[in-house]
């Protein structure tokens, strides 16, 4: 049985992750009003919010610039996956991590590019409409990223004697994120912990291939000179 190539593995992972990410975002956007929370368990909620910035609600610079940076980032990873599509020396886990990072970047790019055009922005408790007749809420490339996964795992009050934070209430883990953010973060961590040595292997392999191509030529030249 022929082994499936890295290219197909990456393509399947990227398409699957993007579909799951976008399906959940669209469902939340069209069924939840902004700020609505649904308790799944005591430590997991669906909490609909949106952000203008980077992963986990962080903000950095111009919205349009951020969108273009995401597009460039996604394109670079797609190009890298294209380069390694026939490599047989790379573990499937490494390819899967790079594919999930690519999917995560593309998933949030879709929000930034299109969501401002295909959704309106109603006031709670109304929910957003898909392709509203009056048009979207923002220009192209200025859509907001939909977040909904919220894991308030535990909370406590710091004793008054603790420096700086004494007497304050603390909630762990506060960020609200989406499937694309999860793909990016977990894959980067796994990549750095388990597959970091493969990040520089592409150049080494190219150099090795060049050396192997040059060796026969050098041998032939020596044989001709000796004769």
C-alpha cells in the first residue's frame, strides 16, 4: 500500500481544522448574543466575545496591518509545507504541527478578512445575521475574530499578607480563545519541545543533496585526468 505523502497529510489536517474552526465560529456568531455565556461544566464555558487583535484577545498595532501580517505568515507556512511535501525523513508529528499552525493562522485570517462583510453587529440580546441585507459591520480586512472557549479552572482570594496581590481575587485561566488559537498555541509548544531539531533540517538536507550531486562529477573528472 502506497504511503500517503506529507503534502496530503498537511492538506487534510489544514482543511479539517479550518472547517471545524469556522463551523463553531459561525454557529456561535449566529446563535449567541455578544457576551452570552453557556455553562458546559463548572470549569468550561462557551463565552462569545470578539477581539480586534491577536490570539487570546491581545492587541498590537493597526487592524489592517495585523491582517496582512497574518496573511503573510500563512503564506510562508504554506510555502514551507509545499517544500517538504515529499520529504520522507520528517516525522508525521512534525508535519501535523506545521499544518495545524498554518490552519490556525488561516482560520483567524478568514475572520479578519470576511466577517466584517458577511455579518452585522446587532445590540444584545439580538444575534448576528449571516449576509444581512443592510450589509456587514466593517470594511474588508477589518473583521473581528470570534472567540468562545473559556476555561475558568479555579479561583481564589489572595491572603492579605501576600505582597502586591494581597486581598485581591484571582481567576485561573482567564483567556477566551477559539479553535484556531488552540491549534496555533499547542502546535508551537509541541513543535518546540519535541521537534525543534527538524526546524533546521531542511537546509542541512539541501546542502547534503548538493554535495551528493557534485561528488560524481568530481569522480568523473579525476578518472578522466588519470587516464
